[in-house]
C-alpha cells in the first residue's frame, strides 16, 4: 500500500475498478453469524435485536452513534479461550482492544488475566478489582512513575522492551524491596501476513530487542545479573489480524533457539514463553478465523515439538487475545443522515458518526460490513460507501458495501465487529462527542461507558 497522500486528502476521488468488490449478497436482510455477535438476530417485524432488545429502542434510549456490546458473547468468548488453553497455560486479555471497569470485572469472573500497556489501563484494572498478580504490563516506553506503580501494586509480570528499561525496572524494584517477575520482548524477524502498519515482529520497528545481532541475548545476560529482577521467560508478538499459525511456528522455533542458548550459556531454563496475540476475526463474510481450541492445539503442538527437538522442558505458554474476544461482540449503531448517489460510481451514505468513532478504515484501510437494521427491505442492492460527518475526505467507515436501494434518511444501519479498538482509538476530532458503550444482556441494557457531553469538552478547556 502506498503511503503517498493526495493533496485533497487520503484516497480522494478513489474509484474502484470493475470487479474489485464482491458481488452483492443474495439477501441483504440476512445477518452472517460469523460477523455479528451471537445474540444479534432479526425479530418478526424485521428489526435487528441484540441481547433481546430492538435496536430502535436502543437508539431512542441511548442515542446514536453508539457501540452496542453483547455481554453474553463477550463472556462466552472469554470462557472459550480459558477452556481451550486450560490450566497449563495463561490467557491474558489485551486491554488495548477495549477496556472499562465492567470489562475488567467480566474478565475476573470468567477466569482470564489482563494485559495492560499504560498507566491508565493499569489504574482501570486495579480500581475494578483485578488482582495485581493476574496483570501483565507491556509497553515500549514505560515511565518511571508507571513502573513504580506497577511494581508497588505487585503486577504478575512486566515485559521488558529495552536495555534502559531493564535497569529502570531493576532499580525501582530494589528501591521498593521487591524482586519483580519479568519477561523480555524479542523481535524474531517474522512478519505475519497483515497490514504493514500493524506488523510488529520484523526488526525495523519500535518494539522489543532483536534476535539478530545478539540484542536479545545481551538483554537476557543483563537481566539475569540484576537482583531486582526475576527473569521468567521470553515474549514474542508477530503481528495482528492473523488467520493461521504458520508465523507462530517460525517464531517459536527462533524463540526456543534462544531458550536453548540461555540454558547452554547460563545454565538456566526459563519456565515461560509468551506468544502474544494478533489472532484475526471476521470483519466480512470472506474472513475465516480459527476457533480458540484450534489455536490452542496448534500452538501447544508447535512449542512442544520445538522444545523436544532442542532438548528443553516445555515451558508454560501465555497468549494475549484482545480483538479475538472483544471484536466480534459489538456493533456500532448509526442513523443515516444524507444519501448522495454518484452516477456510475456509488452512493455515499452519511451517518452521524465517522472516523472519530472508527479510525481503523482511514488508518489501516480496514474492511467492514454494514446492514440496514431498523427494518427489512426487498429493494435491489446498491453499492454504497458509508462515510461520516467530519470535515475530512478520508472520513470513511465502510469503503464499499451493499445496502438496499430504498435506504432513506432516518434509517438505522449498523457496522459489526467494532468491539475492538474503535472505542479505544476514538477521538474528539471536530469536537465530536465519543459515543457510549451500551452492554446488552437478557433483555436489559446498561451504559458501561457513558456518552461524552459538550460539558466534558469544555471542562478540559481551561481557557
């Protein structure tokens, strides 16, 4: 993908070549269960319901745009990951996908651990009652204050990301009379099949210490010498939105090679190996993600095989699903504002949100689905581009999809699979108000993150 920009904005005037987009579905009223949360369905009147609640009722009570989160689905996915890996592995939910106090409580109740990467995420986790020993702290530039809070709280592990951080964490731990459990994040030279801006394991990037050139081995040597640290393992993360485990196989082979070198040089067999997250979800019907039990089986077999070949005991595995849990559990509910047909091209459908509530299309060229949810329609499909209300030509929510030709202002449409990163990356661009997160379950709805108000914006503006 080119990074060059058109003077009028990203992808200004972009016209799809014939045949670029998929053919319209046979029935625009059908909701693909692979893409939508598990309690989402249509009622006898044709309106979509979630958690037993009509979206029109949700729009009336909570307004639009709004993130509607299926609590039943979220909890079920937590249990599926926990059950798949069992008691001999650790599953850490990646809080960067979406985090709130309610989510922390669900994670705690369903038996998952939590991965945080900022002081704000750590505070949310602790305040909501997540035991500190079940928290892992990531990040490539943790401040001294963040490290102090993490060590003082007793987090279960800190993932070290640089030579400076090795010394920094050791010094703070010693000053508090602690010995902090740590892993070292290693870049293994594996670039998973993913968008170039979210691939994270090749050497030319900000995360981790490279295997190439001996950086990782030197980091291990230094960590083992410091009294304030207890080195428990090596951590690797190879990318995001990954649909197969072949990249993990190559990464595991290289990480196990490092573990063998550590044993041979230092006489230490590290007990853990972190394989990160990055497993993909279905944003469209063309995506084919793997189930947690398939992933768990494949990763366990890969690590066991590599360790047996190296003559090592099999270490305890940890994984960090974030998107794979939160992503499919929510959709964003919008109201259609204007409809603008462009003869021979497509129809622009403008909604009351946009890039302030979903930046991923503009940032990553992400693909999404969309559906008319306030009613059914037998009208012919029309090719649409769903856009927001921001003063920006790149303000695109769904680049190309099909909606019924009788779509009208006031209709409700929804974009599924927006549970991960959309609220986390939401902004106040154009002084937009970030939408609420509404959790639905068994016929009841409650706000777990409220909608911002103009008073909220002005409260921060000290004049």
